[in-house]
């Protein structure tokens, strides 16, 4: 059955309700727009802003990045070579470490280890005088069968041995950072690209 058309008076009486509905929709739209354009969020019960945690996280991250940048820019001297502070920290030098020189090293017994994978299992290194040579300061332990961290110890590498040869090439007197790159030390190598397996000969003093 067809409905009778509304009279002009009826339409006028409904107009205020329609205007109120439209106004409410516009207010809701503007409020949502503010939320997406970065308007401050409502305060919590403790009076803090909801977004404050995110700001603090960003501030802490920025501070950490600045610290790392300063460490990379500021340099320290290690065995006559200037290196970034962060590189010195990676070396992890200890007060009990004694200076050494490649001229008096590498004359004792030798062991050759064929490393099948990385890391080698050498936890800490020490450069010699003039930043020449690489001496083992700490040897890692494997915690499961086949753990690469146990390769060096299983092969007979001992504390204070020096790197004498890599794949048959004598590297005893090479720069420390070059040796680290040649053996692809995970912490101290720069742009290392090596093929495995790798044979490294260590010598006692």
C-alpha cells in the first residue's frame, strides 16, 4: 500500500532532529581527525599522557644511538694504533693481559685446526706490539655436540697461542685487524668474506 506524502508542516518539524544528527556526525568526524593528525591523547588516571611511554622509548633509543656514534667517532690507542672506542671494548682487554711482540712469539709447539663453521670458539684476542699479530686470550667451550664454539678447544688451541698461518700462509707479523678479517672473527672482522673449511695454525710462545 502506498504511503501518503508528508506534509510541509511535518517535514519542518523533523528538520531540527535531522540537523542535530548531522551536527553530531560532523563533531565525531572532527574528533577522529584530530586523533589521526597528532592531537594530544587523553591523560590517564595518574595525569600522564598515554603517548608518554612511546616518547620515552624513542628518547632512550636516540640516546643509545648517540652513544654508539660517539664511540665510533672517538678513538683510543691500542698497541700504537688508534681504533674506535667500540673496537677497544670488543677487544675486552684485562689488567692481567701482558704485552707481547711477534718477534718473540710463535716458536713453540703448533696445532692446526680445520674450522668447519663460524664462530671458531675463540672468545677473546690480544694484538701484539705495533698492532701486529693476534694472540688467543680466551678459548670458548661447546655446550652441545657439534657446537662451533668448542672447535678451537677441541683442536688443541690454548690460551696465549698466536695465529701463525691461515690456509698455509704465514700471517704472524700481519696487522691484527687484517688477521681478524682473514679468519672472519664475528666481532672484530671488517667486510670479511671467507671460504670454509679454513685451516689455521696456532703456535705457542
